C-alpha cells in the first residue's frame, strides 16, 4: 500500500497523541473479500488494546467487507487482529461460499473450504470469474484454510447434545469435540463426527496431537450416534457441551 493511499490520522502514534487508539484507522483500496454466515471473530470491531507500544496490524472490517490496517497497542484487544494484510485476506478468503463462476470453457473440478463443516469440498468451476475460495486440489485447499488456527474458519453454532454410546471403548463426549488437525505436517485423510451436520466428515490430520474425535475409516466414525439441538452461540467458534445434559 502506498503512502498516498492513507488518510490523515489527525494524531501521532505516540503517548502524546490526542486521539483515542480506536480512531487510528487508515483507509485503503478495496479488497474484494467478504464474510458470509453468522457471528465470528471476523465480525468483531477492531480493538487497539490497553498499552502504548503501538504497531501496525490488520483486522477484517465487516462493514466495509475488506481488510483494514489499525494501530494495536501491544496488549489486550480481541482475536480480529492479524500481523499482515495477507494473513487477514487468507482467513477472509476461506469464509467465502463456493462460486462456480461463468462457463467460459469446460467445467473442471476444483475445491473450496466449506466453513460450515470445516473441511474442503469439491465443486465444478466454469473457468472464469468466481472468488478466491477456489483451489486446484484438496490438499492445497487444506494447506491454506484447514491449518489456519484463527477461529474465523470455524462454525459459530454451539450445541447441547444427547449422545447414545454404541461403542463401549468410546468416551461419551469424544464425538462432540471440534475437528482438530493436530500440530504436525504429515497429512493423512481421517474422519471425524461433524456435530454441525450430524454426520461423518473427512479432514486432513497432521499426524500428531489432535483429539479423540478422529477415526481411520467412515465405518469407525459411525460409532458416534448423536442427536443435537442447535442453541444460541455461547462462545467464539467453539462447540461446548451443555453441562445440564451430562
């Protein structure tokens, strides 16, 4: 971004500045990015925090539907905060719905990150147009969106659950754990129980870490029999059991 694309802040970035930190926001060329769906960290207003060690950060501006810079004080604030414009755009990119574009050549299979099930899904792309949530392979899709730790990528619906245990070796609440790719990079395809869709879904597992909601085959995953009731979202993108149903 060029210097002449910034608006006048009307204050200095120092402890002597006369404006409040929340006012220190720059304008910039529009990024063709937008969020879809319900509340998550990407819809939070930017927060400068409570310290005075200011550095330039980025947040997703939900009203303008693009990534914008702001001055972060160094402590406090919220999760709608990114170190670079690229990091902000990547998170926003993964929020977009599938877009087949316009048919200007033969349809080809592409992949998009489906935020509702936190997994990569194939679709048919027409060759022209579309949006940034489009990848040539499932692995490329997962590398970009599935390993991103920001909660913008996760569903925002919380669940109260009633679990019927059909496998005696399975903990009652393993099936309601959020899909977790782990911390390594040796990816293999696994299955998890998707409480948002109430069905078994695939995901890429990194090879270490993660949680117990992970199965080698779809048949193993069917050990989870779950009936779920959608409830008001009580936390940012985290599925939590209602303690009253234990």
